[in-house]
């Protein structure tokens, strides 16, 4: 068995533009080509007009410097950032005791169970799609070792993470999923005891987009063409005009309505400004 001292601290994410990025031992060692070249959120918050590999590298390195992403100095807490981001919705649901906890994916920990709203936001509001991660002792400690599915390997497994949440005594749990099949497994396994939030849906085909709407409570459009198409007939409520968020169940609709009320009735109206290209 390889000595852990000699193992690389390795993290693989899909960053802005659905761009594969590999970070090893605190350095960005690989940046792929973006699949999406324009994102309205990065234009609004970072002034990025065109997503290129160089822009992705610069943004990832900024996040590593700014809040310690994928490192031992990771800042784990954060207030609201986006009006209708999934992490904001989850944090609100836990703070209002609609949910007891959220099952998330954290850089430096893998699948985790979190019941602190600021920790939910700090983990989920700052990272993109997490494909692979290596455990970081400081992150594990911040989350609580007992709340990490696999503190020795940092495994990403939302179904088993949901099982962990219920073993910890939580009764109503929010779960983020990036794969439609994971959504189906979680719904089949836990029924109405979970609220399922589809994230990082860019590239979902029509079958997967339909499955998200059939199994989830909240679906983020990201840069998905098919999620937007399915939403025309299946969404119960939409908020956001840059990256729409859809309610796909009555529970999801109530959650979005609560967030609208919390924001003083603001639904982010205005002309649509979708990512380009939609995939």
C-alpha cells in the first residue's frame, strides 16, 4: 500500500465553462478547453466576457488565493452570495428548519453532511463541479470527521452520503446531485424524506433532463439546453434570468416562494442572458 505521505494532494474540478482543471499539491497543473465560452454570472461578478483556458486558470488560482480552495487554509464559512443559488436555498431551508441537514460535496473532504447554514454556503457557494478530491485534515476537522462519508479517501457518493445523514439522526435532508441516475437512486431509496437539488447540469441529454424533473425538487439550468426545454412544460416555478432555477415539485415551489419572500418579492426579472453555447 502506498504511503500516504507520498500521495499527491489531488483535486479535479469542472470549473467555469465546464472546464476540467486538475490541482496537485496546491498548484494548477492542467486546464482543459472550456465547453461554454460565456457565463452571465462570471460576467456580472468577475467581468469575464469570454471564457478561455487562461481565464479559467486565473479564476481558479484566484479562488485558491482568496479563500483557500483545495488547500489547508480553506475558509469554510460564507454569507449569501447569489440571489437564487442552490447553496443559498439549502442554507435557508436548514436555517428555517425545513431541512435538518444538507448532503454536499466539499473540496478536501468529498461527500459531507452539514447542518450549519453558513458552512453549507461556504462549501457549496464557492466551488464548481467536484469530480475528485483528496482529504485535507483541516477541512475534515472543520466539517467534523463524523460528518464526512469517507474521511480517509474523500469519496464522492451522494447516495451513501444520504444514508450517513439518516444514520446521524437527521429526519429531512437536502441532497445535491450532478447525475440524473444519482437523483433516481436517492429518490427511490429515501422517498419524501429528501429534497433533491440538481446542480452542474450542463451537458445533460434529453433523457437525463427529463429524469431530473421527475425525481428532483429543484433543478438548476446551468448551461443545459435540454433542462431549459423540459422546463417549458414541467417546471412549476422559475426564478432567475441569468441561470434559471426551477421548482419541479410542490416542496421545491414552496422553497422558492419562501426565498422570493425573503428577498422582498424580487424574482430577478429582465431580459434573459443565457450562457453560450447551451449544451
